């Protein structure tokens, strides 16, 4: 296990003073059910601690880097950055699933790739870094991961906002749900440009462009909201 942990630490960019903190972050409860004499507890207490660190660090970053955002907007972005899917994606990028200590049943049922396990391990890892190296080190680690997800979270929050507002308007006015359709895809694979129309019934009420379908849909929803005849 020691060699594996050394490899993982290189991947994390963190060298633990006490490797047992890192090892504990990787212990799933199911492993202890089958190995009750194992020397370390599960990662659940570290998970609790890491969750608190993640929430604080992300909130502080949003507060200082996005002074134009309202409290509600910051809340949405924070939720997007610390949700299960985002944390699992971070854990997957670090290969944490490969190092988990799982019970046999959890192993054979796909536990190494299960979103909940990955997200909880990500939180436990942050808690382990806090215990081992203090607040500053855990904050630096979180910020490095969050920076890689910030663009995605901002895009998703903005997209959801325009589309949600449009849906509320259309449903209250016509009791219908707007439908998005891709009408054109142009450009080479690494620089796609999508054109999307948003429709109510048979009527096109907005058209948008973007480098992804998501952004094109957002642009179409924004155009529809700004269209006085829509």
C-alpha cells in the first residue's frame, strides 16, 4: 500500500506528513464491515470535515472574485461546484477510485466508479489534507481543483438561469414548455459552432449560437426573453 500511496501523492501534488491520514481517506465503510480488525476507521469523519472546508473555500472565492453576483447567484454557483457530480469528476481526474479500500460486495457492484463513493472520497481527502497539513494547504488544494471546474459551473449556472426564466414565462402564459432543436453544426471538431432554435408549438421564438449545445441553448433562451413578440 505504501508504494501505491506514494504514487497517489505524486498525482495529488501533496506529500503527507503522516500517510495514515491519506490512507484513512480511502477507507470505505464496506471494507471495515469485512475487516473489523483493520487499524483505521472509515473515511466518514474526514468526509464531514472536508465538506465544510470545500463549502467555505468555494464561498470565499466566489465572494471576492465575483463582486457583481448576488447572494442567490453565488449560492447556485457554490452548489454547482460542490455537488456530487462535480466532486466525483474531480476524484475521477485524480484516479481516486483506483485506491479505494472496498468490501467485496461494493467492489463487484462497481463501487470504484460510483459517484457517491468518489464524491465522498474527494471530501475525505480534503479533510485529510487539513488534518495533516493545516488550513492553508487544504485551501490551496481545493482552489487548484475548483479553478478547473469554474468555467463549467459558470456556464451551467448561466444556462440554467436563462432557460429556467424562459420556461417560467412560457408556462405561465401559454401552459406549454419550450423545446430546443439544433438546426446547424459548423466548423472542425475542435471548434464546433452550434445553432439552436427554441420553439413553442410550431413557432420559433429565439435562435442562438455557441461552442456547445448548452451555450447555444442559453443564447436562444436569452434571445427569446428579449424578443417582444415571443
